[in-house]
C-alpha cells in the first residue's frame, strides 16, 4: 500500500458511492469487505484495493447474485466464470418468460384494437403472466428466484397451473365453511383441508424455502388487495390452516 494512498472513512465512502454506512458495516461483519486500515481512534479506513473490491461486489450484485454467491466468487470457492454461466442461464429463463408475456400482450392488444372486448380467459392468462414479472413481485423475489419461477411455470405447464388456480376458490370456500361450522383445527377434516392447501402452495414454490418465504411475505403484506382482486384467502382462513398444520406436528 502506497504511503500516499487515499484513504476513506466509512461515511466518506458511503457518500461517494451512494451506499449506506449500515451496508458497508454489514459487508464488514460478514467478511465480504473489511477495511484495510483503522485509524488510531478506531475508524474504518478504506484504501484503493477496498474500492476495487467494492466495485466487484456491486457489479456482481447488479447481476442479481446473492451476497453468499458473491462471497464464494470473490474468495475463490466458486469460479467467477462458472457463476456467471449459471446466472446467464437464469437470465435466459427470465427473458423467455418476458418474451412470452410480450407475445400474449400483443395478441390481447390486437383484439382490443379490432374493437372486440378480450375474453375473461384472455385477461386471466395475461394477469398470470404479468404476475410472474410484475415489479411488485420483484420486491419479494430476487433475480434467481424470479428465474426459478419462470422455470417452474414451464415445468408445470399451463393446464396444471389453470387446474390449481381453478381449485383455489372452492378450497377457500370449504375452509370458510369449516370455520363457520366451528370445526376444530385439530380434526381430521381440518387436517385434510390443510394438506390440500399446502399441496397447492407447493405447486407454486416447489419446496424451495426462498420461494415459499417470499410468497408468504407477499401474501401477508398485500392481504387486503389479494382478497379484493383475487378473492382471498383471509387472515382468518390462513390462521385456521396454520393451526391445522401445527396440530399435525
């Protein structure tokens, strides 16, 4: 390190890069980017090599890699080339999903321009495809997970997806009826409803913990809108299923 090398305190580096001090502290805590020096007063001091490392981190982050993946690449546990190839495959899947959405939108738009109202099926298909790439969905799933969702849709196929979607309203109605009848969540009836409920959810997330958690967060934070636009489920119904699952151990 040159004796005349420019050094930056954490606040200065945060201001220059647009990152938060908290983010830089977090990178330090997880061993992703630790400052080369500290002042006598204990301040973090970042040098030129640290700035280079930070650029690498942010460049990989822009590509959608997780912090764990970035750490593996930077510390040589996974080659950068292999990681980029894998990520490129995910991006290809996302692009394929976007292209299909574009094609479907063009079809619906052509129908409208002919002064015809699109059918409910047309619009429902469009809603399903938009939900896969909607900006709001991106708040709950990272780039890799969005790509996994696109792949998941391809694996299931439109017929299976439609069958699952068609089953939800009647299953929700059955759960609602069970609640109204005072059914014990620990009963066999409730257990059967919970088993089917969780099975339908697994059609979406495929057992992937990240997809499952993102789906639950999206549901919890948009419950009212989901009820209004898609007919449920309500917090009471979700709680009933949760208690039925808990009773099954």
